[in-house]
C-alpha cells in the first residue's frame, strides 16, 4: 500500500481540490498541514518554492493542478477519451486563470495599484467569467464538462470558498447551475463527511 | 480522418508547442493564423475570449496547455504511468508560472509599475527559475521529466524564443543542460523541417 502525504498550508486555498478527490475515492493520505509562520522554513525544501506538494512512497511532486489531476485519475473522475480530458483540462485551467486574476487584486501590496484593479475586476472580469462558467454548467446539465461528474466539478467545489474569500463576494449568487455543480460534489456522502470534520480555516 | 484546425495569432507565443507536437507526430492540421488587427472580430467567438483554439471534427476547445497535452497524447509523448504524467504536468505548469511572471512585466501598461517589477524579475525570479530548471534538466540528463523525451521538452522548446523575446534576454545563456533539452527537440527531423519553413514572426 502506498504512503501518500499531501503537504500544504492549514487552508483550503489551492489544496482542497486534491483533498476532496482523495476523500471521494476513499484513498488514505496524511493531511500534512503547516501554519503560515512555518512556511519560511519549508519553502527552501520545495521543488520551486511553492506548495502543495504530494509525496507518494518517498517521491515528491509539486503544482496544485498537476497533483489534482493525478488524484482524479486515482479517483476515476477523468474523461473516457482524450477529447473529454481536453474539455476537462480546459475548464480547470480556465478556473485557474480566473483565480489568478482575483489573486492579482487581493494580494497586491501597493494600495494604489490594488485600487486601480478594482473596477476592471469587479465590473468586467468577474461578471464575464461567472457568466461564461454559468453557461457551461447549464449546457452540461449541472456539471462543468462532458455532461457528467468529473474532477472539473471538484476543481470548482474545492476552490469556490477560497475565491469567495479573496473576492469578498458570493460569486455563485446569481448562478443556479454553478450552485448545482458545487452541490453535486458536496452532497456526495464521502465528500460531505470530510467537509463536516475538516479543520475550520479562513481561506 | 479527423479534420484538425489550430487557430492562433500569427506568432509562436502560446501556440508553437502544439504546432511542434503535431509536426513531430506527422499529424496533418490546418495552421489557422490571424493577424493582431483581426483579433477583436475573433475574440467574441472564442469560449473564454482567448486563443489558441483547437477544432477537431467541428468540436472546439480552448486553453494552450490543455490543447498541447491532447496533442502530446496523439504524439505518444506522454509518460508511461500516472506518476510520470504528474511529473511532466508539474514541470509544464511551472514553465507556465514562469512565463506569467515575465508577461506581468512585459505587458504592464503603466510605466511606473513596469519599472518597479524590473528588479525583482531580473535579479530574483529569472535567476531562481532558470537555476532550478537547469538542475532539473541536469538530473534528467537533457530532458525535463522522467529522463526521456516527453512533451515537457516541447513545452520549453516551443516557448523559449517567446520567453527570450518578452524578457529581452538569452535565458539559456548559462544553462548547458536546458540548451540540450531544446536541441533534443529541435534536432528531430520532422521538427527541424517545420522550423525551417514556418512563418517568420517576431514573437
């Protein structure tokens, strides 16, 4: 039996998608969390100065989306052919693009620059992306790709609370089909059981 | 026989990785290029306002990396198991992270903000990433992942000229192992033949 360890901040952030996938699949893993103040000690020992890190039988790998895709394969939540996997990968990377745009606002240390990004983000970027995602979810009948449950749905369900936190908005407020996507994931008993017991964190 | 069309700017940019992969595999595709001035007309008809777009038998998909991964599967340049594919995906996404950091400098319209990013980018970010990539290439004996030719090598070889262009530097200057990665791709006859005849573009 493989020993699997998933190392990340004590936060949902970029880590929760993989945790949800492992929990869905019933795959045991060490939920290795560190506090913000310990990050400077850990950072130099990571492959590119970033987390999450996945360790399987002593081998390590970085990059949140790459790790989530690996977890999704173990969970059998990938597409049934190359084209389906392209559709899934594309929407996952688009969620990442959207996240980066919100992060570029939220984490900007210069107050004037941050202020200048507010209008474009809240009046253009967020309505544009949420409108498009909602269309995709409607077309796929409550899923984000290929009309059935895949890890693309986990990519949204595992990130939406973080995105709401850093945008300061309820992003799904006017998006009934995206709410359905999230609910299709969070109502799965194994996922729900994890959400009930997981550490309560701010982001 | 599938009809494959790859739509992107008349540039290497985020499109050349996929073109190199299709050429390597001997897969026929329509190299559909548009000029910058036509982009405003094309943009509203793309899934999320972005290119490249891949069209196969009338179905379309977006996201450069997702498309390149699809092309890599057709080219049989992926890993031989899930862990190998995780290693490949991780280094590809890390190249993307690095690209985004250079783009955030190059495309910044505000001159003062752009200037403030110069020091961190050229004195910290670029030396850090290039040093790490060089280590990875050395460890993998002239490849970027799993010690053999994969699409991770194409991800670098197809992007390096664009990265040099937007950074204004010869990024591989002091990186003999990364030069080997690029040469391992560009010396393949089918790839070399394409490079010799492809449209000459600035970026």
